[in-house]
C-alpha cells in the first residue's frame, strides 16, 4: 500500500447535516443508576452480571463483573490453575496498559493461567474509585494474585489490604516515577526500569524489574530490498501528543543544510500529526519511513522511562537515533544498533550518517535478534509467570481458613 507524502492535504469532507441532539436532563442518569442499584438484588444473577458488565464497558472506572463472575466459575472448576486478576489504568489505546499488562495477560492465558481483567477504562484513569459493593466480589473470588497496573489511591490501598487479609498476593506495576502509597501495601512492586528503584517508598527487597515485552507483530520487518519511489528521507516519531515538544531538538537538527532531503513525520493524535495514530495502521506507516527518532528530556520523569518504543522500532528493523536515557543505553549499542545524540549538532550528525540506504539497513537490523530474544513476549512473559507462580505458592501454602477469612 502506497502512502501519501507527509503533509499532503486531504480534501475536506462535508459533514452530513444532523438534527440537533436533545440533551438528557442532568438528573436522569443518577436517577436510573439509583433505581437499578435499589432493585439489583431482585434480578437473576446472569442478568445482573450482564448489566454490570455492560455498565463496566461503557463506564470509565467500573469493575467488569461479568468477566469476574466467569473467571470465578472457572476457578471453582479448575482450582489447581494459577488465578490472576488485573486492575488496569486504561485499555488497548493506553500504551502502558497495552505493553506491560494486556500483552502479559494474553501470554498467561496461552500458558493455561486463569487470568482475567477486572478493570479496563476507556480513558486512562490511575485513581481507583470503587463503589461500596465493588471490593467484596473481588476479595471473595479467591485470586492467587491481583495486579494493580498504575492504579493507586485510597480505594486501591484499601482493596490491597483486604486482599492481603484474605491471603491474596498483590502486585503494584509501575512504569512512571509517580510517588504513591501503593508500594507500602502490596507484596511486590514490578518496575519497568532500574531507575524506578530509587523512588521514595520503593523497597528494593520487595521490587523486581521486568521490562515491557516487544510490541510488534511477529515477523514484521522493513523490506530494504524494495526502496521507496522517492528521494526524500522520512524521519518518523510516534508518541502521545503531549510529548510533541520533545521534537524541538530534532526540528533544530533538520535545519542543517546536509539534511535538505529529510522530512519529519509524526504519528500521534491531534491536528499537528502527519498521520493519526491507529493501532491497526501504525505498523504500515512506521515501515514506510526510513529513520526513527526517540528524543527525550533530561528531567527525572523522562530519564526513568522504559525501553518499549525502542524495542518496538528495533523489532521492525528501523535505524534509530535516540536520546541517551538509561533504559535505551541498556538496550542498544551506540554506533551499532542505534545512534545516541544530545543537542542539535549531535542529532544532525547522527541523521546525516544515516543518509545512505545501506547504512540504514545495517543499523536497522543490527542487534535485532538479541533484542527479540531478550525482550520478546516469550522471555518477558516467562519472567512474569515465574514471579506470579512464586507469589501464588506462598498464597496456597497458607491454611485454607486463613485464605478464606475476609
């Protein structure tokens, strides 16, 4: 599929005329909710779970009761299986939830683990807000391990304590340097970088570093034998729109006279994007480009970022120029698998060194096999499986009376 050049304007489409929507009265939704909660106990259990599941799918901070009920039933029929629950910050459109949690959840299920997602809001929501009735079913389900993926707050801490009282092991999964009370109330903290070990409240004795798994379709790699029908060199960046200011150093570098043929391509959301980010199309769009850039910032927040974007781009076989944050330096070798650059001059030199197609191919494929072996889903998922199995072994070693007590 041939893609239009970056910046190609698209003819505007006339929006079809629609009649104005009548807004519902502000009191209607709370009234319906209150009426349902008052009569919920009168409904048959399957219908109750179906309605609760629909509410969770449409809501932003709801527990997925239908999935919880199905998982609990499977656990009762297969009590020997490892039983794991996930409380996520977001859904598949949230990068951290997708790479550090949902990918692992899918791998665990392929390995025979009874893994279920209990919370997956449509928009990222780190603070857990539970209704009074929400915690009881989670605690009573009898999970071996419950994982809080970037989920915190008073309700999250209270739920972790109730799970601990029952004997369920708890894990707090962190990929950003955010200070919360969660590390103090869980059994284990999983971090995506070594830099997060220095966060206040994190006890290194109860913490383990597990990097995100490579996020790229298996076997998908840039075809260097088919050069693009253009003279331009496309430099691509993919990320959240709030991180667009990180590209300032790249834009300054592209002003270098040696880089006249270079064009910056951004894959994100919003009006400033060259291409809008889409989970299904992002791979084709990345492979249509020539060089990937990963600029960062020297502050502590960005210095603690994981290597997820770097391993994704390396799996696709793209040559990379990146800021030298710790997780990137631990992943690839400067001058072999990527170039590290600081300041506009170093960025311009690195991009100019990749002006030759043969050099781009050599760097794009260098160290790729090592990255796939170390950070592939089999390796990272295996580390998660061993960790959760060890935690569950401690849970199952407790007397049954201790495990069922609430």
